C-alpha cells in the first residue's frame, strides 16, 4: 500500500481564464465532494481525457458506478484553453510508426479520423454544439527552413495508400487563409476547428445524462492504493476499485511520470471581432492553420470573426511544477502579437481582447502514454498529449476504459500503453537548465530562419537537442 500525493492546481482568476471560457461565462455545474462514498471507477480530472474515459466506460458497462473529481470545473484546464484545432494523427504517423510499428500506427490514425466523425455526429444531432467546422487543417511553411517538415508523415501516407494529406501551394493557402506569409504545405480536408470550451461543457452534460457522477471544485490531495483505493479531498473520502489519473500536466509531477514527461506552456491571444477585415482579405472559413516552426504557430478564425493566435513558448516548468505564471504571462502575448502582425499585417490595428497561457504535458516521443503506476495495477494514467488532443482523447478514452475494465483487446494491448518503451529524461536541475539553453537557441534560430537567414553552427546544434522530431 502506497500513498501518492497529487499536485494542486493554482486556480486562475476570471481575468486570466481563456477567451473561450470567459465568452461562455463557464463555471461549475455540480457540487463539490463532501463526506464519504464508493464507486467502481474514480477519474481524477474533468477535461477531455477524463470525460471521454467516463463515457467509454458507460458505453461498455452501463451499470458501472463512475465518478469524476475535478479540481476546478470541467474544461478549466487544457480542454478549455487550447487553440481549438481538430486534426487526426496522420500528421504524426511517422512518430507513431517509430514507436508502435506501421500497422498499429495506421490503426491509431484511422481511430482519430473516426473520432472526428464522432464529433461531427454529436454536432449534427444537436447533442453538443461545439461550433465544429470541418473546413480543413493546414500545415504550412513560411520560410525555407520550414519547407517539407511534413514530408516524413506524408511519405508514409503515400506509401500506405492514404490520401488524407494533400500538398497545397501558395494560391490555395492564400485563398483559404487570406495570408501570403505561407507558400507551401499540406491539407487534411476532414479536419478544422471547434470552440473547445463548448466541447468540454457539452461532454460534461452528456456524461451527467448518462449517469456519470461529477464533483467539481473537488481537488484530490492524495490517492492511497489498495482494494479499494482511497482518494482524499479536503472535505471527503472516496473509495474506488480503480482510479484513472487524467489530469494532464498536473499529473506530470508524480515521480513515476516525471521521469518521462516535461511541462511547457503555450500562449494564446484573441482579437476583438475583425470579421470585416477578414472577409476583405478572403479568410472566411473555419480552417485551422499551423506553421512548421519549432515553437509552432497555430491559429483560426472564430465563428464570431475573431482571430485566435497561439504559439508554443518552450518555457519549461522546473520539476514539472507550475503555478499562476502558467495561467497567464506578463506582456499580453507580445510574441504572439508580433507573429500575428507578420502573418496578418492587416490586423496591426486590431485590439487584443484576451490573452492567456496553459500548461502542456509533453513526452520526448511527442505522443501520449497510458498504463498503471509501477506496482499499482488499480491506479491508471493517461498523459502526454503534447497539445494535440481534441481528436485524440476520444481514442484515449477507449484505451483507458479497456485498461480499467481489465479487457484484453486492441486498446489495452496498444503500443501507447506502458512506460517501459519511453525515453527517460535527465534529472533536475540538468533538465530545466538544459531546456532553457535549448529554448534560447530555438528562439534565435526561429527568428533568423523566418527571415530566410541561417543561424550559426552552435545555435543549430543546441536547437537540435530538443526531444522529438
């Protein structure tokens, strides 16, 4: 029997929450946990991963008693702070192939494509109004150094007869985005954008309707293993046969996971409504767009005519612990603003209505990992989504549900299950000190390469040390 203490989140004040959440006036819809209770499966975390896991469990075992414990309110974490981009795993098929082999990689890619269709079905039926627009996802280059970054994935797709990533050029990119900054790339047609907080709150309502018990404002302080496991909160105790840790970046501070994960933040800004300007330059659809920088840009036009413009910062949390600075950073998203003006000079006069940050749990392989804590068969986890989760967490829910139910199937046997094949990262303080040096080199290299200039050999070498591609 062991006790695992969980990292407590710093709850963001209203002014530091994402535009998505503030626009909806989002907040808790359920009562905090008080007293004592029992359930079959307890899920720690009420974001996409936790909600989809609960829904998959109820699909397979409707009689199961499933309880979600959420520290803030459902969607207040990464699920309500992201850029709202929806695309499959075909863009990562090269990474998947390297980790799980070619056949399973293709299966997982198709599973995420099926998840997009599931989202489309929820939207079409009126079950969840998530503002889903499947107008395409563009992965582009705006400098010579970014050209063909997608080719490893595209080459595998072509070899397997998959036509999901289609090459596009300057004219189509301009017609779709209204920007001449990027001039080549690939398009995934059956992809696009959502209002991510609407999706999270819609999943919450769906889970409640299907008999899932949810307690918001109920941070779990510790989990003690055993049969049953015991979850302790400030005002109560829950006993559960199985526990699923689905708290994303906040789970990365657990010792068993800290060795394999690092936490960075991403910064996002939202403009005031600028629909007339966007219409004039020809950006009228719901495409999601990324570029191929190391600290990637991602952006979309909302249904209300705003521009959401995000950028990875590469800022690493020491020991995977973080606080208020990962809710919102000083400077009002000035790096994002500079890049938005480069991509859309027509928006130089646009007012920024909101800026926020959010933590991202990353693995060296840039793919999530699932399993049970070492020596703890009844305490499961699903973490490491690397900022890509809207079409991936429905698949994660299948994996975690199969593990929780003790099933022997393609999901429980998935190559994403298990820490043993994952890279072990350096210990602190080496990890963070090294990451800060690498981050600085990447920023220097990015800024030079955007202008089609070349960084020196030391900067190129240092910037190449980042985990992943």
